[in-house]
């Protein structure tokens, strides 16, 4: 696992495994940030496409 945090609200986390890796990042100034909206909410459609290995059906 690797983590970068700039202390200003932005971060990057990377988790490595034998099957691959997952990368999660957050940029507090991004237009996709829930805090950039008038009403705090997740950007529409951001989680519609999920990897099957992470969300099996």
C-alpha cells in the first residue's frame, strides 16, 4: 500500500495485490468533488461502471 497526502485536503491511496491494484484519489478542488456542488453529493454516474472483480453479481 502507498499513500500520499499533501496536507491540503488532497490524497492518493494505492493498494497492490497479486491480482492487480486499486487507485483512489481525491482532489478537493476538482469539479467532481462532492464539495464543488451546491448540494454535497457524488457526481452523477461516477460509480456506474464497476470492475466485475470488485463487484461480482
